C-alpha cells in the first residue's frame, strides 16, 4: 500500500505531519511519502525546522501510476491553496482513504469533499468553520472538554 501526506507550499504543523507519518511507517504495511506542490523546503510552523518532501505532486503521480491508498492531510496554514485542494480533490475516490489531522480539516473542507457532512477538528478553527464552511457540521464533542 502507498501513503501520501500533503505538505504545503508555505507551512504545516510538525505533529500533524510527522505523527501519522511515523505510525504508517512503523506499521510496515505502507510505503510512506510526503508530498507538496513542488519538491522544495517547506517550513514547519514553529521551531525553525524545514522539511523536504519526498516528491512533488507530479513526481508522486508518475511514480505510483494510480491514486495513493491513503492521503493524510495535516494542518496547512494556507488551507485555501488551490494547487493543494485540486490535487487532493483529483485523488479522492473509492480506492483512496482521505484523512485530515487536526486543523487539516480546513483543507479537507476547502476541497468540497465533505460538504453537507461532518468533521471534527481542533477547537481553534471552530470559528473558521462557522464562517467559511457553514454547510459542514463540526462535531465538537470529540475535541477538548465536553460541552
């Protein structure tokens, strides 16, 4: 199986990207890759550390010759980046499980793939959902203290 984690052209959260990467890699059941629109250094949000994605979107598409089995979407500061949104949208389908981690739900929402559905996310982005994605129900009881 193949796994693809979407990193951004600007910034992403360290734990949102590396924690699922480690879990999938440690399982031994997946070939794990990080991808971004371009293969260039991408800064993490805090700490002054950059990551070089394994592949650009185009390079991964050529390597796999098919959609990845799993796409994991971390928090991406520029969640409305159209190149990222289009790549995720074009790789969504019955053969690909798409998962968002924490604030990555904003990127998933921006794709339109969960319109009229439900998500859970970090409580810090609840107001963004209310304003920008009112068609998506945020299930708040799964994050933070009970209401």
